[in-house]
């Protein structure tokens, strides 16, 4: 028996790549009979896998024109929940962990900071972002260092932080609330979130509310923590 899905238009290529089929009569995506539906969990109708108290981050996806080939490409960043007040008993957990990192209490967060990179990116996230936006290890021509970054899905050119965060038209440079609908959010439950966002913006609280109300769920909870 097939399993019908609730796939947003922006996710159709991803669902198709995983094996979903399109029913032209009913205008709906579905998992064919005999295919394991687990990879399609985020699109199962009426399913909410999120646990409000679980530590989490967001994968934040946007689009921009590649500086090299001038074609549209998807790009990625990370959304880190945090609390805006100065009460450390609320903003963080209770104490640094064994490695000296501070744990963010994401259950009490009221703002969301978009950051370009994580200290360590779990394999499941790397694989997901590689399919969505060419996220992979690349060497910077400027610093000569290797890091994980988005590359153009058409020509393979590195889409560096300058193009993604620092220009007025950069997808992750939030200068107005009306830019929020151009971003896509995927909530990922993790074992913990450790560190403090390096920068905070004027729209972080609006960003938090938007992401909370407009997000998809990652297909599984990760058994490892996220470090900034």
C-alpha cells in the first residue's frame, strides 16, 4: 500500500530524489508500495516529530545568484536558538560540560542567530546539505584553508561568507522582516547545543518566531551535540 505525503513545492526535488512519485490525478506525492517510508518522515501528513524541550538547531536555506555562472543556487547556514535576556540561569543550562563548552537551553530561547558554520557538522546534516546546496569541503582561495561550505549546484563555485552574509542582497543578511519568507528552515533535534552565537542581529526575535511557525522537521533526531 502506498504512503501519501504532504510535500511543500520547495521540497519536491528532494522528495523526488529520495524516490517519491507524483500522482497527476490527485496532485499529490506518495511513497510507492514496498518502499521504506522512514526517509520521508518530515512529509507525512499530520506528523509532528518535534519535542519542544529537546535541544535543537535549524538548517537555514536560501537562494542567491552564483557570482560565477549567474545561475540561481541554494545556499545554507545554521540557526542557533538563544535567549535575549542576561539571566544566565535561563540563557544557558547549568554549567559548562566536560569539554568546557556552555550548553544553550534551547527550550527557553526567544531569538535565533544565523551563523555561517558549526564547529563540527554531523554526517547526516552534511549529507542532507550536500544534496540541497552542494555543501562540501572546499579550499578558500583567500585563506588557503579547507572548510565546509555551499557550492553552486550548477557550476560548483564556492559561495563564500561574503556573498552570503555581508552584502545588502546576501540571503542571510537580514535587513528587513520581508526577507524572512525567502528562507527555508529545517528543525533538527540534537543531543545538545554548546557554545554562544558570535553575533546577534536586530531581527533575531522575529527570526525565531518565523522559524518556529514555518519549518520542516529533519528526518531523524541526532545522537550527537552541536558545537559552535
